[in-house]
C-alpha cells in the first residue's frame, strides 16, 4: 500500500475524573487512523475545554497540562487525516468546539459525507457561516438549525440529512453521544472497565486496540444506525434512530489494510482475516519458490498465511525504517536517494539468487511497488512472483479512504499482463473478490466498491473532489 490514508480515529470516555487523560492515551492506539492533527475536548457539568494541535499524538500532547481537565468526567478525542479540507488549516482540527445560544458542544467525525456540497450550499443560503473547510462542520450547522425540542433529537434530525459514511461523537456538558451511519461503513465499538468503587468508565472508539491500551473490556459494536447516549456517570442507552433496511456496507479495506492487526473490527479479528487472505491466495495462485517475502508491515500477515499454506519458508528480509516519515528531508541533491530506499532495506544475503513470492496488501498507483521491486532486482533476486492480498483497485473511494481518482489507479488503466510487465515481475496474481469476501466469518454486509464499482450509496456532490474516471 502506498501511503493511502484513513479518515480519522475517534475516542470518547465517560465516567472518570481523568477522562481527558484516558482519551489522550487512547489516541496513541488510534494514531494510524490520522497523523496530521489531533485534539481532545473534555466536559464537566458547567464547562468544556479543548487542547489540540498539528502532528502526531506524542508531539501535540507531550507538554499538555492535564490539571485544568481534572474532574471533567467526559472527554472526546480525535486523530485527523483530511479527506476534505486543507490539512494545515488549524481551524480544521477536531473536535470542533462551538457555542450556540449559551449551549456548548463539541463534534468529532470519521468518514466522508457524499452530499456535503449540496448540504453546505443549502446551509449557506440560510445564513450559516462556515468556520472550516471540513465536511464535518456540516453536522454542527444541521444541529443548530434543527427545530427539535431536545438536543438528542436535533442530532437525529441532522444525521438523517447526511448521506455517506459517518461516525460522529458529540459531547455536551450533560452527555456524550455516538452515532453510526445506517450502512456502518466505519467501525465503532465500545467497552468498559470497573473502578475500585464499582462504578463504570465507558469508552467508545474506532478500534478495540484503544480499549486494550486502557485495560477496558470490549463490549460490542455500535450497531449501524444506532445512537448511544452516555452520561458522566457512565450510564448508557442505545436507540436505533436511522433507517437500516438497506444492506450494511462495512469497509472491507479496514480488514485488508487500514485497521490495526491487533484490533477486532466489525466484531472480527483483523489478524485472522489477513492470515486467511494469505492462505486463500496460496490456494488460488500457487507458485514454486524458495521464500515468502512480505512487504512490511502491510504484507506481513497475509505472508504468514501464504507460507503456512504452502510450506515455503517466510523470511522477514525487508527491514523497515520506522523513523523515516513522509516529511523525510533529502540531505542534498548529490546524495539523493528514493524515499522508498530510505524506508525499506532488503537483507541481501537472504534474498540474493532466491525465487521469491513477494506479498503486499494491495496496489493503488503502483509507483512505490515498482520502486520496491527494482530494489529487490538490484539485490540479485532470481525471480519475483508478486501476490496481492486484495483484488485490483479499479475505482475510487467516496466513503472516507483517500484513494486517488479512477484515472490514477494502476488497475484502472492496465490489464493484468500490462501490470506484470510494468512492475517487472515474473508472475502476478490478485486475490479474487470471492476469496476476499470469504475471509470474513460473516461473508456479507461489506462494501467492496473500490474493486467492483458497485457503490452502496449514490455519489452526490461531495466536497471531496475526486472523480470516477
Ligand atoms: S470503496 Fe473500498 S475503501 Fe471505500 S468504503 Fe468501500 S471498500 Fe472501503
């Protein structure tokens, strides 16, 4: 995978006097879902307070003074990657904390609103003044425009107008609300732990790895179309508020690549799913080879499954430099190296003269994979048999994953044979859509539109400007 990005991580904590500290700790586990910015907002019965900044969780919060947040029993945290809106714009950092008619509330969003342009234009025509360029702000305006009597009903009114993928966490001085779209595109789960006095702290978050970090017990998924309401004492109610007759459309790419392998996502083990992908890939496209070599880290678990199924030994012979980030600064023109070479270094004596089965999770543009294979060739491999643990990505995503437009996707432009030639590999196989779907214990209710072009929610006019072509 080539640095395609997830569309944000969410966490909400209630029922603890250090709720903000717990939320920030949880954000460390959700860093992979958004690396551009992060923030936390906490609430007591009479006030709300935020802290946020650009960059990684460790950078933003390392100097944070938690003292003013102590005693605020509810908190909301967010890691951001921008699908819509400029990434460097400070006003786009979430949670958004707003005040309207003496009532304060904060909003954090994961997903992408497919009718955002239409909604924004309507709201602006009614006099709304947008403070950010993010589609997430639309919920704020829809909430304040609602004529419903209660705040909870205003949230429901607003959510009914929004199409596409969304998980929203909304914090007030009384409650934390969590609402998941009717298709359930993005994962949202909840858990709890008991304090010494027997009272409960409850957590709502994108992935279970955040629950693990906080020593909380996983209690289940927030069902699609459901609204959870939690108070500062940890009491929770759940209401089905959005129409869910339409099929669910959980993002299959969460299972292939985006979620952490130690998470349960949509109630399933990501680790087991990826290992099974490798096993089925081996059955579908076997090959005679000396070693199985994963592209780290995204190919690791499928490679494990491929190796176990074939008996071909697994070698972790590409070393990943975890300190090389996208912002890597080239030392000088004279010493310029490709960014790939800085990030990944093969162990020559393990791969030289070997026939390798190279496993990666997916191909999007194909440029970085081209570079990786070139480096392997320079290290003297005898043969490269590329096996991809996803079907060809032929269509863009409009539901919260930052794939490029259709005409930039390698599999949209080239046939299998042409891709094989372009990447300079001896053989190439992608897992079939059928095998991919059968890796799920449930095998239904998934979105796979980036492979099949069958979009579960009609694409309207989104602030996300990518095109299908
Ligand atoms: S189009 Fe692909 S990446 Fe987007 S939600 Fe569907 S499966 Fe996920």
